[in-house]
């Protein structure tokens, strides 16, 4: 019966087991155990490893919890195939062929050199790996294992799509590019190579308004992460829009982009279409003045490592927040979260907190400078933060931390930082140990 079984993990949501008999799951622990076994299909996994992942309790209690989860899993799976779960005193195994699990099939196809296999792989990738899998209580380690695998497979999918686009562009096959680029953007809406591919495809079809729309989509997606379009993306926009007009009636089907996309108007007032040449120099001057004022505000003691009265000075750079899922309800509050981080970190005596809009704009001014990187993921009503403190001089990870807060009580973020990161920051940097 195993040949009629297929396990889907790349759903963008929960685990799906396609079987001739519906599976009646009993409790989250059994499902979590099944998901862990599906990470190594056809291979035995140590009971000790599984017990440690499924429970924070001592080894004896954890082994007891594992036995209960295994019993519940057998009751759910036996109607499908009694031989599907094989267990010994030392290990447990999901007894299936490896490619019975979709992520294995996906990764195998991505590794093949032919384009057709990799296109098939992208069809298998329907969403991020177990993105909404309900992890049982006291099993944070399971969440971390799934997160690492989720990010790994996500990167493979994006890289495969970007490589395919490059190949089809080199081979002069624009009809396939649109579908691939849209699939990449469904995984990562802020992926610039995919946006640029769509812009080139629109431009080749004579759809200059569509190029502008695509650029705006790219800009807005990056803005959610506190970033802006790269110089390459802006140069491509200017190159296409600055080219001579082409016949908009040319068929758009050759680019893989629907005619409906080409037909949508993108009207702009005449005064916005042709901007006076004096605006750019004026804008550059304003940016320069703003930067000078910002430097004076953040580094009142100049570009030295000491302030008056021998108080140590260190720059703490808060990197733009990274969200591990494309949940706009979470990304939309990134500004508020960043503000809480910045205000809390700035309470460290002698520290100056800098919050650039892009990682590429981090200043390299002081020897005593540290980088705070925060990644955020959502699990129901909980926000999970992974916070790293790096020494920018040596590039070493000084202190990693992790905490959770309820999405409705963001004020707890400051409390967690005050209790965990700030004491470590003061100790490591040596701030606050000297008086004025």
C-alpha cells in the first residue's frame, strides 16, 4: 500500500498525507513525531534524539512522552499500513521510499541538469515547508528543526528558479520566463532577480507601463523589509523606460505574461513624466546635508572611540528586521518593532544606536561597533525573535538570544531585551562601568 502513499510538506501550511485511508490524528505529539520521521524517510532515528526534540523534560520523562506519541502515531497510521512505522528499543523509522516524501522528490529534481526536471521541481514546491505546522507545547526544538529545513528548501527553490530564468534568457526562450518569475515572487515577493526578469520580459513586449508597475511592486515589497531597489534594478528601469517607444500591440504571450497585464494603464500626470534636470542635483545636496546632520546627531563626540569624561562610546547598528514568512500583518508592524529595539538599546550608557534602511548602508566608522540582527517569525498569535549580537570589528557572533511575545503585547519586547540582551551588551562592550 506504500506505493499509494504520498507525503506533502511543501504546502505553505500543514502536513498533508495522501493515502487510500484517511488518517485520524490524535494529538499534536503524534503528528510532530511523524513530521520528524519524514525528515529522514527510510532511515532510523535515535529514540534519544527524538525524545530530546519532543520534550524539554529530563531524559526519563522525555522517553515516556516519546512512547506515548509513538502509540498515538501507530493508532493513526496502522489503518493505512501497519508496517509504515518500524520501531526498535533504540530507534524509530518511517518505512517508506525516500521519494514518497515531496521534499525529497523536489530536491532530487532541482539537482538535475535538465531544465524540464527543475521545472517539475518548482511545480512540487506549492509553498514553504510546513509553514503552519502546529508544534506541540514544550517542543521548541521541533520548531527550530522545521525552521532550518524550511529556510534551506526555500533557498533551493528560489535559486533553482533564478537559474532557470537565466538559462531561458540566454537561450532566447522568453515565453517561459514569466511563469517562473511569478512562482519565485510567490515564494519571495522581494526577490529582485525575478522582478528584473519580469521587467525585461515586459520591456521586450513593448509594455513600458507594465515595466513601471513591476518596478513599483519590487519597490513596495522591499520597503516591507526596510530596503530599497538595488542600483542594478534602478538602472534596468531607466534603460527600458529611456529606450525608444515600441509598438504596444506586439503579442505579450511570447513573454509568458498575459495580455491583460499589458492592457492595464499606468497613467501619470504630464508634469511627473518629464522631471526637470535640476531636481537630481538638488536631491543629492539635500541627501548630503541630511547625512551630515545624522552623523552629528549620532556621533556627537566625532569619529573617535571616546567621549568626554572618558566614557566609552560604541555604535550599536540595528540591522533591518528579517521576517521568515511573507505575512504582511507581521511585516506591517516592522517599524514599531524596530523603534522598540532602538529605544531599548539606546538606554545602554555610552551607546549610540543607528538604524539604517538597508544592510548595505551600515557605517564603518568606529572600532567599537556592534551589529544587532533580529529575525522574526510568526506562530499563531506568537512572535518568535532570534536576536544575534555581532562584533563588527572581528565579525564574530558575540551573543545569540531567542524569545517569544504575544503579537498583541509588543511592549513585552522591551522587557525581554532589558532582561536578556542589554545586560550581556553592557558586559561584553564594557559600557556603563565608568561614571562621568
